[in-house]
């Protein structure tokens, strides 16, 4: 890790410097109306080497999958195959414009159509759109579709969405954007949905339920079929949040247990890079009753040619053009390299790695739910008097690991949510478990090591409260 | 199986430690009747084979780099210096995630802060967030923000707004009873009233036209509405930017800042606001902070607006940002710099006007009136779609036939000229158009 302070780009700027030379103007000039011009566009002035060193040095201030074990729960930080990058940067894709005629975009359209088909098969869905740009965007598509479905049947009173308290945080915010009320359904003793609480909410205003399965506790909802049956009987629909699809691909087709519409995050299960926060890509799949409402356009094959079309009763466009195509190329390559058997091996190894890690650390950390987990599990970080999860997380950094997701899910106090993924080997898991166990010991014997951590990073713990109180959001030189 | 590290003997040891006899046992919670379904997927390919297959698909596409390229309409063929790809492909940036742990994410966080700083100056706004999915969704979120801020539900839009942006706004607003009023051409003809949430201007508009917006912000504010300016960031490098025009919210499609066309995505939605609106702004924002020793660092901040804290009361459900696309724009702005990006805008202006002058001389072709930046509409003597079809396969992509979006506008072609077009290609465009209608 690069520990040296790095100046801001504006602090490196010096008048008159320029990194990039452009070609000389080779056509006659046309006067530009002065009234419309601005005096200064405010961008910095740097030479090329300074730009390269600056951003290279910044990159060295990051942990990443390529450099560190990165077990963020529910984020599925698996290895991102390098061949995916090679394929996504083929000029035939990067230099392809979305508005050429279908005849001149057959390569892109074929790739989209085939990926639609493969992902639909994995979920058991009959209709698919790859338009959503991220998981939350896929959720938005799904909830809009549920809304449109009810309205199309003249059923305007269904504005209540049920959301288990073990669901992802985006679910309630998504419902608000679709004008729905949300009702939280508590978890039962075993970490599944509290069935009595669910039944009590099933009335004629129910639009549906949003189910994350496996949920954010890493637990598979065993009552899934019963839940779907009850919600359907009440006239509602079942939304599947597929952020945790890494545990299920090749193991269970969600549509077969009553999921009506679902998203997957291609940047989780399907190995596309997280890019420091994005771009992701969403897939939204639907059963026949909902397929006509999918966002579009989507691709299909007709008489050996590929074309775009808008589903018959589409909720419309959710972004310009056809999705994050560059991300789709990577997901396509991944699915093709794995095939059916590979996808199942992925799920098996992801679940095995999580359970192995769970067993290694359960002597040192409390687990609220001791059931066998799926691809992730939730431990608790209050391992000694006065020690919190945050301290454990920061100490992990000093021992060379990116911390897991912390303080989520909200229903587990002092939560540490750990998802190792299938691409880590046994040694990595052993080393990580040993570090966690060592920290639990240190918490009792030398708590200062935790409280003062991290000490091996370019900065120590930052004062986030002060940062939010008087925000400095841009360079002010 | 590729990308799975453990061997059979590793697995055996691990299963024993977990206390189960087989991998299948780990899935006992999955309903037995549906467990391990048959999957109809093609046989797995090796790396060598997948490269061959995907390369053969990519080869079927028409490439801007091997054509004379005059098609824009919301996705632009522009120059990206090599440094952008070199930096963005570094695994430390590419394979990191959302910087939830600031001490091990200072690279990503400082880069976001620098993006926010440069984008804020370019758009002339006080604050810029860490990005949206694309320009269309950024604009749709700006409309929703305006509605929530003012409590009003009428939106004044340009008739010449990018048609796909209009559709995205309608999708996003579907649940809240918004109504849309259009103005034709000059934004100064927009008539905000006492139910108007915002006046939206696209600059240049979908047809490439540019307008003097003097006085528009005052008119919007007098009616109690916000002014939202959606701007081409390359245009803003040379011409008056949204902040100078009095915009309360600015949005932009940042694809042309160092991001490839990629068949329409990933793109970069840019959003800027005045300080007054920052706590209502959606999306991730990075701020400066200090550690206990007083060292400067950067953190995600103002997260009380966001979904993971506020759940159903959040200002948006957006969770990711376009991290890597944003990084590319960040490096691009730093590398092109003040003079470089201005030169790109100037080259585009001069080349586009030269192209327009040649096309206007072609028999049967005429320009739509009005000032433009680097795109302009040409009236064609034959249906524009026919001309496009004819020329596309000859390596000249003359623009967008407007009938793609407006079926009745059969004889109009939207031509885009950027710094990438050479004089020879521009002359080829003019002669090809002439030939195509002969």
C-alpha cells in the first residue's frame, strides 16, 4: 500500500501544461458567437507523466480483489477473469454505436439475445430484459412491473409491498420510487420469514412481497413455496431479489418455487468487475404472466437475424439504449466458460467456503443463527467488553484483509457479514479465520491494537461526523 | 472448472471440518423436488474457444473506427487518450468495490473527490455527485428531485429533448401523476406557471441546436420552479455552462469524457446542484475528512440521504455509481485539461460547420435553421433512412434518420461531426450524400 500523501489533481496543476496534443484544424474556421462563450472551463493543467503517476499512486491506496481477500457480505467479491476484460475491449464492441440499423449490430444483438436466454434458463424465466444498469435498477424494473400488472387488471388498490427485515436495503427505497407503501415482516426464530406476521398482512391491498433468498443472514428461506402460495392466493406477486444468486445458480431455478419476477446482479454472480462502485448490470426475468411488462427494448432472434423489440405492455425504458452492454460481454464470456455444470460447481464451492469459514470462527465469534449457511453468514463483533464490530474490522485491515460487510443486516447487532466466494482457496480461508481468531484474543489481551487500528494505511480512522457536518465536496483552492 | 481454486482433496478436508458427507448435503434446505434442475446451457468453453466465439461476434458489428462516422444522437465517437484505459484497467481500481472502508479505499475516494471537483467546475455547479447510470436517468432523477423539492407535479420539457430521455423520465415518474408540457425550439418560449416543478433545457438539444438562455433562470425562479439544464460536457468546455446560466440542477451524459460508445453502455450520468439542494440530491457523494493525526482523507458522506440508511425515506434507491466510467471521465478531464477539452469543442464546432456548409450545397439538401454546436438536421430529398442504409454498407455512416424516433419525419437526417472526423471524411460525406440521391 502507498502510504505517502498524494496531492489533489488541482494541487498538481500548473498554468500552461498540457498532456494531450490534438490535431491541427484542417478545415476553414467558422466564427463562434462571443456571447455564448465562457471565460474558463475550470479544468486543471497537467503533463501526461504527472497524470499517470498521480492516478497510479492513487490506485496503490486501494485494496481490491486482485490484491487482497475481500469478503464483503452480499457483494460477492469473486475473482474477475482477465479474459472478460480482453473481450469487453474488442473494438467491434467498444466502437459500436447503439443507433446503427440492426443489420450492422448483429454481433451485439446476438450476444444480448444469447445471454438473455442463458440467464433466463438459470432462473426458469420465460421473459428477460437486460436493460437495468444495476441490481437496484433491476429491482425498480421489477416493482414497476408488479405495479403495471395490477393496474392492467383494473386493480388500483394494491399499493402495499411486504419486505422481510432480512432483505436488502434497496428494497424499501425502490418501492417508494414506485409509489408503494412498504410493510416490514419480521424474521422468525430460525432466521426465515415469520409466517404469522406475513399472514396478518395479506389483504386486498397487497401488491406483493420482495424476498431476498438466500436472505441477508445467508439463510435459505425454507418456506419459500408456502410463502409464494399464500401471497399468490391473496392476489399478490413474489419479487425475488437475486443479489445472492451465487448460492443458487445451477442449484434451484427460482421460478420453480413461485418467484414471479427477479433480478440478478451480473457484477456479483456473473463475475463482472465492481469497478470501485460500478458499473454493474442488472438482469430482470419474469414468468409468462409478467413477461409482457418487461422494460425494453430487448433482443430476439427471428429467422436467423437478431433484432430489438419492445415487449407488448412494457413499463418502458429505464435508461437510454439497451443496458450496460460492456458489462454484458463479460457476463456472457463467464457463463460460456462455465456452462451448466460449472455454474453448479460455483454455487457448491461458494457454499462450502462459507460453511468452512463459519465453522472455523464460530468458537470465537457469536453467531445469531447457527444453522448451516448458504454463500455467506453473519457473525457478531462484540467479542470483548467495550469492543465493537468496527474495531474488529479495522484490525483486520492491519492484518492484510479487507473487512467483511459490517453493521448489516440491521437485525443482527454488531453484525459482521462474511461472504468468501468460491474463488478463494482453502489457505486464504484458513489465514482469514486465523486472523479473526487472533483478533478475538487481542480484544481481551490487548484491546488497544483494535481501538487504534488501522495503523498500516495512508490514513487512520476518519472523522465522518465532522465531514458530514461541514461538508467539503469539491476542491476549494 | 475455471476460477474455482480448491481441489477435490481440499474439498474433502473442508467437508469433514464442516461435518457433512457431501456437497449435496449443504443444500438440504432447498426444496428437494426442485433441487439441482437440469440446465439447458451450451457446453462450457475454454478460454481459447470463448475468445474465438466472442471475437467472431464482435466482427459482425459496424465499427466507428473503420468508417467515416457522422452518427451521434446521444452517443458520441470522440477521442480518448491512452492514459485513460491504462489507468482504468489497473486491478486496484477495476476490482475494488464501493469504498465502504475508507482507510483501504483512499484511491477510489480521492478519485471520486477529484471527479466531483472537475465536473463541478466544468458544469459550473457548487456540488456534483459520484454519478448515475447515464444521462437519461440522471435527468429523470433531477426531475423527481424538482418535484419533491417544490411539491409540484408539472414539468416543462423541450419538444426536442432526446426521445429516449423523454421515455426514461416518463418511466421514472409513472407512479406520481406528473404532467408534461412542451416548448418548441427556443427555451425562452417556455412558460413556467405556479404548478411547474422545473423547466428542463437540453443544451445542445436533440437536434443539435444551441440557445442563449439569458433570463430563463429568472423566469423559472419567478414562477417558483427550478431550472434543470442537461448539457453536453464537451459543449460546456467552451460555452457558457449550466451554472453560469443560473441552473439549480445540471445533468449530463459523460460518455464523451473518456468512455467508449460500447453499443450504448456503460455510460456516465452526471448530476450537479446548488449547495441549497445537496441534501436532497440522490447518489453517492464523497467529502473531505481528517483522521486523529490531522491527515487529510476522503469518505462517503451525507449518507443520511441514501437507501442503506434511510430505507423507504431515501431520496432514491440508487445504490451503485458508475465507478469505473466515472474514473475514466476523471482521468480524461485531467489528461485533456483546460486547453485540451476546449480544443476538442472548437475542432467539433469548426468541422461541423464546414460539413454543414458542404452538405447545404448538395442539390436537394438543406439545413434546418438555427445556431448549432456539432450536430445539425439536414432536410433530404429522399427518405433519410434509405440514404443511411445505402451509405452504411459503403463505410459512410451519415447520421441518424429522424424517422427512427419520429415516423412522420421521413426526410430529415441528424448529422454529427466531432474532432474524430477528418477533412477528407467530411468531403466524402458530402459527395456520398449527393451520390446517394442521384
